[in-house]
C-alpha cells in the first residue's frame, strides 16, 4: 500500500517580474504549515498559485494527492474546482450579503457540501451573535472570523491563510489567536499559514517553510528551522530565541507552578498553565532570558537550571554574541562578547543555562499537535 | 380621469412612456455586454467600439436618425433582413421610435454601467471563485449586485432621454399620431398649429416634471443601492 499523499505537494516556477522569480518545491504534511519570509519573499504568490488565482509558468501542484495543476499533463483546474479554502489578508467578505449568507456562500453559490455544519463552525468561531449582521457593521476581528468560517464551510481539502492577522492591532490579534488554535485542533483540515510574524508561527505551526527571494531556504519542523544557525539572517528578524518542544509533567498548586519536561533530566518550572498533565506544547525561550554559568548556580532565585554544552557561537548585534547550548534541546542564550571570552565559551564547553521562570508567558506558548 | 389633458395629449404621453420603457428594456442587456467588453475586454478594436458607442452623443440627432433610416428602412440592409426574416418592421412604426430612443440613450447607459464596472472589486470575484462559484454564478451573485447602482442610474438616464428624444425619432420614423408622435414631437406639432399653445405648455410641464422625477429617482435609487452594497443597511 502506498503511503498517504502529503497534504500539499508543490513544485512550481513563476516569473513575476524582471527581478523576482518564484521557484519553490516542497511538501507539507497535515497540521499547520507556516510559510514564513519577509515581504516580497513570494508567500502570497505561492498561495495564489495553490488556489488557482495565479498561474505558474511550469510545475505541478497536488493537494491530498489530487493534481490541481500540472503543466506537463496540461492540467489547470479553475479556482472554483480546486476545493482550496482561502482566507485573505483583507477578508473580502461580500458586503451586500449578511454574515449568514456569506458563511453559506460556498453552499448556495458554490454547491459545496461538506461534513461541517453551520452550527459547528459558529460554535468554533463564536459567530452566532453576528449571523444577521452585515459585514459593514463588524469589527476587524469579527470580519476575519467570518472569513475563516466562510472558507471552512466551503468544504476545503486544504485551508490557505494569508496573514489573516496582519490587518489587526495587537488586542484584536490576541482575540483571534485562540480561535485559530481551536481551528487547528478541531477542524482536521491541513492549513498553510502565511506570516511574517514569528510569534504567530510558533503558536500555530507545526512545520515551517522558510522563503527567501522566491526560493525555499528551508523546510522542516519549526523547532529545527528556528534553531538553525545558517538561517538566522532569515528567521532572526524577530527577537532571537529557540523553540523547544516540552510536555507538561505536573502542577504545583501551592506555589502555582507547572513543571515542563524537555527531557527527563531537563525540566523547567513556569507559572501555572491551564493545561492537562501530559499535554505536548512548544515554548519559545528568548535568548535574552537565558543566561549562562560555568558552575551550577546555588542560592540564586532562579528555578530553572539546565546542564548542557555549547554547540555554536554566533555574533549578534553590538557587544553581544548568541550561544547555542545543547541542554536536552538546543536553546539560545545572548551574552556579551566580554562574558563569552572571560568564560572561555567554545563549542563543547560544559555550561549551565539559567532560564527565568517568568520568561515563559502565554504568548510564547504553542500547542503541539 | 384626465380632464386636464385632451385624448391626443394623453396619447402622446402614453406613447412616450411606452417607447422609453421598451428602449430601456431592449438596450440594458446590450449596454451591459458593451460595458463589459469595454471595461474587461482586451481585443483589437476596443477603441473603435468605444468611439462608435459614443457617436450618438456627438453626432447631430438628425444625422443619427438619417443613418437609422438608411440602415433600417424597409429597403435598408438591416431593415430588409428584419422584415424578411423576422417580420419586424421598424420604419414609421413605434418600434422604430424605440430603436431611435435606444440608440440615443445607449452611450449614457454604457457610460454609467462601465463606470461602476471599473469600480467593481475584483478581489471579491476571486474570493467567490475559491468558494466554488463558477464565472456565471460569480457574475450573478457578486458582480451584478455591485453594478446595480450604475445600471439603475444608466437606465433612468436613458429612460429620460427616450421620453424626450426628438431629432433622431422624427427623422427616422416621422410624425405619425398614435404611432410615432411622442411627447417632444407632440409639443413641436402643437407649436405649429395656431391654437396649440395651451396644449404645448401642458405637455412641457409634464416633460419637465418627468425629467425631474427621473433625476431624483435615479439619485435616490443609486444611493440606496450603494449603501446596501457597502453593507451598512439590512
């Protein structure tokens, strides 16, 4: 028996202008795949090609094994036949229709019949109070929720989300993120999530495709891509840090702390999290929240000390240097060059990484599939 | 009813309304197609088409009427075919008045529709396609509603033009009471008769009122439609 087809397999070329040519070849599995890169890296063009709104010069696109485009076989399904859900950055709700008619557009206009019910989607995205309103009377966050619901109800085989939070301010973003997390857990639809915001990517994505100048610079689990030194110029625009997969080991109710397990030897204690024991999640440890010590610190107020060894050093801006430490998982620490020299930090050197418990907040958490 | 107008005057008014209504009904689909070709089409001769559509706006109406007479007269190249194949006669018939009104109002209608077509949000159309709607459905459910204000405005402008059309109509289908004597032509005729002043004035008042009503209605309808489209009204 054949292995199940990947959620997405794309290998395309498209010349957009004199200077920009997109040439991307990658596969994405189930769950959430982040398309990450700076503006102009070709993220939106790529998802438009998957959706059938932009025609590649050559190549092949398949979703769940179904070929949508193949220049050699002369296959080019029109957008309406692709079953590719698209949540646009600017939502694009139909202004002359009520929210209900917008949500059900895929059914009455597109003749799509999916297993998902309107009630289910309304519960998932909390849309019930909005159903009879018109898009002009919705807030930015509500508009995006309706747009997500509309795409889901059109029975997509894959859901493309093109920076759905980019047009929202900070509080609105935080209003939507929990919905996206729920969507990921409950809908079962593979998602391609375009973003240039690392915070969102870490919270939502399982895999990451790093784009640079129209080309794929790296593909892989986001823990790997974010810790690769050679990709720092591309991933490092956000504040330097490492993404670490952990598991909830237990809660200490008296001290309101939760213990997270990186490996059986490497544990972190963080402020109490509302997650069940055994839950898998990803945390982001910012480099500036991790300090290094040659001896195990005693009598200090920090709870989290991880024994490890220096793997690599990478110059950072100004007087700093980022040190990649193997402490059960690779984590970054930002220290001054002066300290690094005084401590004699070099690959292989045994060190203790000290992590501030308060460094792990809600925003740096992502539920791992 | 109708004591304030003589039967002859009523006849002229009713005929004008009939001619203008038919002219709008016939030219609306054509104007939509033409506006579509001008706004979305990429074909050689687009500029030429644009020019031809606008000709009736610039040509002397008498010239337009005379050209219609040559083409659509009983012996004309198009008129002959219409007569032989479809049994439709337009020469010196009220149908000819409809044709003249439609031609004269056509540029107004095309312009109004094309303006709103240029303003249609094509990103909405792309969104509709990703939701499974084919080109025809996208047009009916997304594009057309956005075109509505422009179509209403264009239709009413063309209607008002049709009610008042004079030059092309009288040249093409002459002045036949009950058949082609529309409002404007009736006013002209009354002015030619010694005792026709009172009737001419009554019809003139009606013409002014009709035009004003059309203008106000087009304004109101277009405003309402555009509010609906922008999603503020239920």
